[in-house]
């Protein structure tokens, strides 16, 4: 397929490698900084055309699909432009940054034959798939996740969109912890309400967004799950998640999957791969996305699935300790 990528920044190599590994043709790259496209062409040995204007790329490159790897506030307008031209979209997370954008994207999806997919690649982690299958016909009654990371002042200062409400749309929840929250709801089921509190504990006056968030989510079955996330830690700790139905307890701790206290190994004797940090599942997700398009099947992480994490996060931002329906 003829593929274009917009936004040739930090995450773009994951998309370029993923596309190359499944034989897609990267015919166009677009970035407001042309030198970033040129550097990628050189580094990966591509013969793509370079654009600095996204609309021009869509109009001139006869694309079958576009990957959107730009700052968060641009996802919605870029999705809508591509879907309006019948071009398939694989957009980086988050789907969008507010309810208005969500409604606009929904309308664009309804009016287009093209497929919208969102890069929530942690759903392809072996450990997450194992836990989801394990509890498939059971009711999870309690789950918890901790994301304890460090994002320094320099991190936010490095790119103008980071740490801003209008361009990033939020902080640790919408940027870093969205994958973990997505896994919680994918495995436990979509919660019906939330009590949350978000705050900026370490960079007041330096960033507009939260660096710390706590959410208590209420499930239809009477169970609950808890999400704790911070970017204000002294250093990055491994992500941790636990799930129980009252009979069994499963834990994902970085690379380890633990069932009732016992580490699960693969047939080859290695620990089950359970990395939930960003980046690891891109290649699998991209291969599966193009497989679905080729077979004329619906890719599983579509608008309806991707809207769940942003809806939960929007409510976390509004809650300030009040219980809100999602
Ligand atoms: N799935 C994951 O695990 C994962 C990991 C990291 C980042 N991301 C997401 O990827 C996206 C990009 O993040 P990043 O870290 O690569 O950011 P980045 O700032 O490094 O790159 C963004 C690029 O977009 C370009 N850009 C900005 N406005 C543009 C426009 N109007 N037209 C064309 N190009 C434009 C910038 O020049 C920059 O090169 C974000 O949505 C981020 O949340 C996802």
C-alpha cells in the first residue's frame, strides 16, 4: 500500500520500521520541519517525497493510508481531513484532546469508508493478552495500576507543545498513562463512573498540565479498579498492574507475568514478555492493521475502542473528587 507519515519526530522511527517490516511503501513524509523528513529518508534509505504541508501531501500523493504522529491537538483535524478523502488512518494516541474533537471525529468516521485505527499498542503485549484471556469468562472485582515515572523540566521544555493544555491536552494521564488505563478497561470492562483527583506536584508555574493523577473507577459488576500515575518521581519505576476475581490474582510487573505468585514462563523457558512501556508493540499493531485492510476486515482498535481511554481521562480531569458518570 502507498503510505504517508505526518510528524517525523521521536515516535516516527517506530512507524517507519513497522511499515518497512511488513512491506508497505512509504511514499511520502510530512513535517513542518523539512529537515526531519530528509534526515529520515537518509537514515532509513527511503525514496519518499517530502512535504511540509499535510493537505498538500494528502492531495498529491495518492495515499492508501496515513500515519499521524503529530502533537495531540492536531490528531482530530488531521484524522478528519484524511477520512474525508477516503484515506485510511493510523493515528498515534491519544485519539483527541476534548469532547468536541471526539464528536467531530465520530462524524468523520461515520461519513467515510476508510478505517480509523489508533496506536494503543500495549493491547498486543503478550502479558496483557494472557490476562485478558484468563479472565475472559470471569468477573474481575478489583484491579490496580501504578505508573511511577520521571519527566523533567527539560523534557517539557524540549518541544513547545508538551506541558500545554491547548496542545498536549493534559499531562501524565493523556500522554504517558493512557496505555495503562486502556489496558485496565480493556481487561476489566469499561467502567461506568469515576472519582479522580489530578494535580501538578512538581512543576508548578512551569507546565500547565497535571504531573500526578489518581482515579477510582467503578465497574458495572460492583467491582472497582484504581489508576495511580505520576511523572514527578525521582526516577522511572517499572509499571505494575494487578487483577483479581477473588479466586486468582494476576500481576504484570514490567517484563514479568505472575499468576497466583508464580512467574509464568514461555515454552522456551523465558519470562512472558510483558513490557507495557511505549513503543514495544508498534510493529505487531502495524502488521495487523495492514492485514485487516488487505482482508477487508475491521481493525480491533477502532474509533469505538480508542474513544474509551480519552473519555475516561476527560472525566478524570473534570472530577476533582466528585463521582462522575463516564
Ligand atoms: N504509542 C506510543 O507509545 C507513543 C510513544 C511516544 C509518542 N507517542 C505519540 O506520538 C505523537 C508524537 O509524539 P513525539 O514524541 O514523536 O513528538 P515530537 O514532538 O517528537 O514529534 C512531533 C513532530 O510533528 C511535527 N509537526 C508539528 N506540527 C506539524 C504539522 N502541522 N504538520 C506536520 N508536522 C508537524 C513536529 O515538527 C515534530 O517533528 C504524540 O501523539 C505522542 O503522544 C506515542
